[in-house]
C-alpha cells in the first residue's frame, strides 16, 4: 500500500469499486499492484500519479488531507471516468475519515492495546475503539470506545460503564440493526476468503459496511471494520508492519459488535455503539516528568511518535504526533517539537526532561490537548530512580498486570534481571526474571527501520544485568510484554528508548557464552490460537482440508481446557461442512455459521489467555 497517497474515505472507495464493470473488477487487484509502483507527486492538497506509459495523470484532491468524495478522484486516461485507475488509487490509499481529519487511530491493534504501538485512544483520531475485555468463557465484556481508562499507575479509576447510562430497555434502532447485519455479512466474507482471497472488491464491501455503521451510530464497529481492511492490505502487500494478531483482533471485534448489537440493550448497547471522539476536560496546571518516547507505525499508513510523561502523583499523560507516513516519519517525529503550548522541546528531549503546563486539557486516557489556551515551558526532568517517577516501579507486578487486563493502561514498570535469549517461531525473545516471575520480553514492532530487534539482541548479551524497564503487557498464557524502554546497561542514570535509540556493542557488558534459556512449560492454548489465525489468514478452506485434529483436542482436554477442545472440534466441523441440494450438488458454504464458530474460538482464546496471564504474573 502506498503511504504517499492521501487517505481516502471508506465510502469513496466503495462507490468507485461498485461503479466498475464485472470485467474490470476482476482486474482491480492487478491494477492496485501496478499503481503502487508508479511515481507520486504532491502539490498542496492535490496528489498526482502517472498511471500509464502514455503519461495519463490521475489526480486525487484531498482538502484537509482526506479525499471525501468520488468526484475528487479524476483520471486523464481515455476510458475515464469509467476506467480502472480511480478505483485502484482509492484501494491503494490509506483509509481516511470522511469528516476530513487526517488523523487516524493506531491499528492492529484495533481495539484496546496494540501490539505495535500505544492504545488507539492515545493517538489522535476520530475512530478510536477498544477491545472487549472477556469476563467468562464465551461471554466477553465489551468496553466502549472512548471509555475513560485509568491513567493513575497505582489504582484503577471508575470507567464510563460505572457512570449513569441509558435506559435498560433501550434497544438498537432499525438502521443500527441493518448496519450490524451488513458488518456481519462483510466480515464473514473476509473470514471465508482469507487474506489472499480478500482483494479490493471484498475490502470495498467491508468499507461500505463500515460507512453504513458509522452513519447508523455504530462507530466502534465501523472503526474495527476499517482496521480489518488496513490489516488485509498490509498482509497482501507483505508490509513489515503487518501482524496476524492484529487481523485476528480486528476481525473478532467487528464480528462481536455485529453479532451482539441485535441482542443488546441499555448499557451494553451503549458500549457496543462506542463514541466517535473523546472529550478533553480542563485539568489546570500540570508538572510533568518525561518517561520515554515510542515510535508509531500502523498498517493503515500512519506514523509518528508518542511521548509518555507522569505528574507528581504518578498519573500518566501522553503527547502524540501521528499523521500519514511510514517508518521514516516515525523516526523523524522524535526530533519534532511537541505540540503543546509554545515549547520547543522535541519528543526525544521531553522523554528525558520535564514540562510545566498551565491551562492543560486532558482526554480520559491522559492525552494532552494542544488548544490555544494551553501554555507549556521546559522544566527539569528526573531519573527513573528519583521521585516522583520511582513510585511507578513500587507498584507490585501482579497489581500492574491486573490493572492492564482489567481495562486500565497497559504500561508496566518492571525491575528485571536479564537471563538470556529464548528461541520462538516468530524470532528470539529475551527471558528475564521479574521478582520470581519468568518473563518473556519481545520487540514492540518488527519494522526493519526501527531498532527494536537489534536492541533486544544486544540486551540479550547483558546476561545477569539488573535493569528497570518499561514494557507493554502482551496478553498470553505466560508472562509476556513488549519492551519499550530500559535503563542503560552500563551508564548509570541514562536510559534508552528502544524504538528510537540504537545501542552499540560497547554499550553492553561483554557477551556471555552462547546458550539459550529454557522457558517454563505452558498450557497448549496455541493449538486453538493457531487454528484461529490460520482461518483469518488462509480462509475457511484451510481448515476444511481433511486431517486428524483429535490429537489436538485430546491434548487441550488433558490440560484441563475441555471447552477449548470442544470449540476446536466445532470450528473444524463448521469449516468442512457443505450441504448438497436434491441433485447432489454442493451448496455454498454457510459462512455465517463458520464466522460465529470462529468468533467463539477467538473469544475463548482471549479469555483463557487473560486468566492464564493473570496467574502467570502472580495475580
């Protein structure tokens, strides 16, 4: 996907694809691939692309940074406006917001906490949503988009679900029921086809459903659907930012909202609907102390940086700079001035300095506003081992993990002893001892332009070093977290933002003899998780192939995961089931049934992982 093209509103892409003839629809994916390698020239709000060897020019007019109507995409070829180029350009561009905002949420990890960046609500954007937090097996408890998340590192605060809500009898409107059905059908089609089969035409149907959902007042479902499209495009383009877990999360969120809306009432319905924008509230004067900065690179074509700070009471606040772009923008954003008041501090400088803010405004997640009335000046920072930052590491590990799993912020402040590397399928991770808890530390992002992987490899050589680190909880059946920042291995009082700063060999103690650590044995939940991921990636047909899954189901039951074993059997049966008509001909597969069974498997995996994760952290 080209990150140089301006974002295009979902309905624009859907309309342009729908206008194509059946013959051109078959050629659309090839057209998208060809357009992706064409040179792009930007002139103010207009972007021009030379679409063929004859010099025909395609123009995208994006006032405010986003293409909001089909007429703003114009092509100069002989077949225009009925040509392939307009739809191909819209399908290759990042998905934008029809309101005209160029901001976008972080995906991935739609909903809730991303595997590749901060929470969606901590990044500017009108479509932030959050992942439902499971409560008991098969019965997830959704968290509304925009629900105020606790930003105090010491104790959770009340969420919106605890505030007075709508009438318990309130039900979804007819337009919301229709929109939910459209989301369900479009997401089920994606799940049936997998990433390879979900080309531009399938994506356009899901974007149309997302637009319908937003108009009907279901922004949470719309945001999740857009994140599915972004993940599909990243997967099909072999984008290093793509993670299968992000696609699974987004699909699960979309299907869950679409499936539950017709049955929900009152507070549950309000949570399923979500909110479009998060309000900022006045917060007076703040004295903030820099903690660290992290790069943001999303599959939907947005990038930038987020800097985290804490006030004197341990409350977390963030400043972000995210806009259309790639990894280069993420690295460069660290050296741009933060957008708070008139301060000239860059993100990199703020992560080690401080900020005195007057007239501050904060979102419910602690994101600092940048309104005209906000004033900010540079102030001294403090070391992680000095007050008030030292108190963040005083919170028990189990309490921090419980807060994150319960819907609070997911940053963990840990003191660890490095043990050594551990080999995993997705690459090595770093095993550490965290107060007796065996902890696996992984990279926060695998993009080759970011130094996460190289830094993790060097830290693995510092065996025996005891360091304070900041990580993001990665829900799993064992204690796992994405490493974001750490104390310098050899220079006391210095710290390293692992996504922006590059360690050198001379920065770490001498390498220890080669060897790998042995992680503790864990429950075989990966047997179900693997099937969930295979279906999202390869489609229903991958699970429909003949094979013997009895051993996997038996192993799950032997480890006390009987429900997971039953769901695995049901998932494979739903994938393989095909009915025949009176003449013995195969009928189309029941994609709705398969989608519901897959959703049960995805939610069961999330719930079991949450429980096992809490236990692994000592909760």
